[in-house]
C-alpha cells in the first residue's frame, strides 16, 4: 500500500510539474504591433489574431506600440518576457535599424517564426492631384528643386522610404529628390496626404483601399512586375518601363528564449492559422497575399531583402555602414 501511495504521489508531482507546459496557454496572449491602427500591418495582424485566437482557444489581444519609426514596438517584442504570452508583428524596418544607427536591434534580436503576408508598394496621390499618371509624377520630381515634393508612409529609412528611393533611382532621378516626411505608418501618412500635407504616399494601395473606394485618393502605380489581381486597373512598374519592384512583408515573432514546448504550440497554431479559409479569404479580399515560410526560407529571404534595402539606403545617404 505504501508503495502504491508513493507512486501516486510521485505521479501527481510529475503532473503538477508538467501542468504549466501542458496547459499552455492558459491565459490571453498579447500580440504587439509596432505601427499605428488602421495601417497595413495592423490590418494583417488583426486578421491573423482572430484565427490565432481560435487555434489557441485563448484571447489574442492586439496592442499597438508605435513610435521611433518602429523602434518602440519592435523593442517591446524583443524585450518581452520569454514565457510565450507575448508575440508580435515585425516589419522590414527591423532589418535596417542598425544600418541607420537607430539602435542595435536586428532580425537576430527576436525569434522570427515566419512571414505572415506580403503587400506591394505603390504611388498614391490625392484625388485632385495634378499627377494623373506615374509619368506626370516623375516629370514633376525631375522639374522641381530637390525636396519640393514630399512623400511618406513610414519612418525615415523605413520600408516605404526604400520603396520610394528605389523607384526614383530606376527612373533616373536622385533617390533623395523627394523629401521624406516620417510617420508612424500608412494610416497617419494617408491622412496627411488627403489633408494636403504630402505629395505622394508610397506605401501599399492595400493600406489606402478604403480611401481609394471612397474616391479620396488615386494610385498611379504598383511597384510590381505585373498587375495585381486586386487592383487590375493600376499599372505595374514593368508596364511603366521601370526596373524596380518592391513588396513589404509582415512576420510573426517572439522574444528569444521561449521554452521549446511552448514555442512549438505557438508555431504550430500560427501555421494552422495561416491555413484557415476565413483568414486567407479575409487577407485576399483586401489584396493581401498570405504567406507561411519554412524557417530556412524566411532566413534566406530576409538576408537577400536586407542586402537590397541597404543598397538603397546608401543611395539615400542614410546607411552608416
């Protein structure tokens, strides 16, 4: 009898010890978004969060941590307690903070799971803008003194800034010919555009979709090799004779050091989330391309992407290395 009791006690102790891991997650998950509500990443991550919540059977609370051209939110993800209860969305800006000397934060500062989506860059103007085509806009850039025209969509040296610089370079214009006005994401930049404070928005028309449909803005070009199925009336860069394409990516990540068994729960749930029909449809309906990478694929993609972006940052006179 004593042996049985001891065995039972031992088994109970093992179950108690294993309980937190086995039960994970047993409370809400926080998903940090480093950009403003209403922008591209915010839209993507809120769609993802709804599916992630269904898979984890726990609430997933989206928290916008803006500021510093993305530094604030990305730092919050990297510095969170590695218990699995905080994850976040990371954007390409994390690849360029170090080159811009904004901090030591890099893609290696977080535990990057996979891309969740990609969205193409574009050139969007106010509805009553004098620029009716991309040729009109580029001619205005060439004919105007440097810095006369102003663009925005992210912080200085951010992904949409790189998109703008690369497009101008492909058009034979100095990459920094257009003055860049920093913002905390696509939504505030678009508000500045329609208010008349900007000449162009070089983020994605996906971020501008509501304003496009309301007739408040017009997108002149997509920085793609071919027309996008969600925007069949918008010319591609290739059609315009410009050798430049650019797409932004948003990925899921967590702080380094999450226990392996908890990380597996999160990773597997995220992978299933990206296969959920309602998640894929919600993204596709907004022109967002859903993605889920194998770990080695994401690492290779980011390496190539970073090298290309750093080249444009040097052209812009922003890269410090």
